[in-house]
């Protein structure tokens, strides 16, 4: 599912009085809130859905797939997601 598909699902769920523009703003607001929460608190928990967390990746050795040489991959941060029990039960 892409973001555009998510917007259509939100619009459908909110009913006939909801425009696509309003649904797109609602989806954008949710995504921005998650992003701000990760920056501020390093974790966003949505009960019944799951938890987004900032994870630290250590530096490591990797391999260039084009020529097979060993390269050094620097440390970075990424976002992880752990599904909640309700979400896992419904999949």
C-alpha cells in the first residue's frame, strides 16, 4: 500500500463528507507527528498497533556487489517498528 492508497482508505473510512484533500492532510499530520515524536522522545507507541523506535546501527564491514571489494559502512541511525499484539493477532 502506498501513501496515496492510504489516503483513499482514510477518506473512505471518514465517509462521504470527507474530501481527498482533507484525508491527505490527516495522513500527513499523522506522519509528521510520528516524525516529531521520534526526534523528541526516540520512541512513538501507538497502543494496539505498534512501537516506532530510533535504532543505532554500528559501523561494519560490507562488500561492494559490483567488484567484491570490502568496504567500511559507517554507523547510522534508523527507525525500527515492533508490531503490537493486536496487530499481530489480526494479520
